[in-house]
C-alpha cells in the first residue's frame, strides 16, 4: 500500500507560517481536494479515504497531489527533492 508523503509535505512549512493564509488557501481549494487533504492530514490512510468518498485509491492520491501542489505553489514553497 502506497501512502502519501505527509511528513515531507508538512515539513516544508515554516514554523512561523501565516495560519490565516493557509486557512484561506484551504477554503479556496475545490471541495473534493479540500476534503481529501484534510482527511490525509488527519492521518487517515488513502485506502480509507477512498472508501469514505467512494473513489479509487489512485484518485485519492491524485486529488491529494493536486491539492498539495496548489497550496505549496500558493505559498511559494519548494518541495523536498525538487529544484
């Protein structure tokens, strides 16, 4: 079972990141992306998220990747292992 790289993504945030900006960005995500991102950050496995929302695991991973990319790009953060 492949799980989302939660720790690597969360570690990209500065400890002093503006919480209001992050909350605003979450509100701006499409509902499906926001739902999947919130569940993943709560530690719910991809397989369980898929069962909850009635989608395939691959769809959950893709949705999560897109959500993380949108938030990361909006915050101008570099992902680990990327230039």
